[in-house]
């Protein structure tokens, strides 16, 4: 399965209407990405997390090394909704796999109304993540399972991902 996630849309549903304070956004995004990486690593699902960006001049993407996850940051000229629509079209034409689009955004869901595309509300996706985390926590193999982001990527990759997110160039 291919999973395409409307990042901030899903993150805001975690807060259940309370909103995310600007000073907490980075930490909450990191936690969310870690949770998705953990689940994707266990399921093997090719996964794309797409976030809007108010500062980037052009969309950026980063494959998280050692995982089936790619993180996209949209730009001022191309929103996350547009990138999600393009990803759906690309994957439909390139593969026969089923595609899951996770978003509560009506425009995103409308664009995903086609054969081989499953639309999933954020609360169902988040329930899947919680169930996965419970299974891992209750496993007798917990101390042997490497399921955190820091277990999957080296420090340099984490720094590169953060630089991409912030729109900074590295030398």
C-alpha cells in the first residue's frame, strides 16, 4: 500500500480543535513524523507526509534514510493539497498498488475519489498508530525492536531534514 498523509491536517486533528502553538509546532511535527516512520517501517508501506510551508520558495522533499518514508514541504507557490494530488496521480499511473490518502480536507478528499484510492479520516489513521504503539509497548520483544526515528537515521540525516524543513541551504 502507498500512504499519502496531509501532515498538518492530521496533526491538527490530534489537538482536537485546540490548535498548535507556534513554539510547539516543530516538536509536535517531529513526534508525528517519528510515529509515522515507526508504523511505516513495521508495515512496509511506502509513505509520503506532506506539510505546507509558508516560507519555502519551492517544494522540497527528503527520503528518510532506511525507511519507506518521504517527507515533503510544500512552498508558497505549490500547496500541500496540490502536491498530494500530484502524488496520487503519479502513483496511480506508476503502480497497481492501492493508495491511501489521509486527510480531513474536503478538497484533498475530492481529489482522491477514484478507483484504487482509499480516503481515510485522520482519526482512523491516528487510531492505527496508537494501536501499533500499544502492540510494540506490550511486546516481549520491545527492547529488541528499533522503532524510533533516532534508531532509523543518523544525526547528519536528521540535521539535513531539519534544514530542508527550515529552507536553509547546507554547505
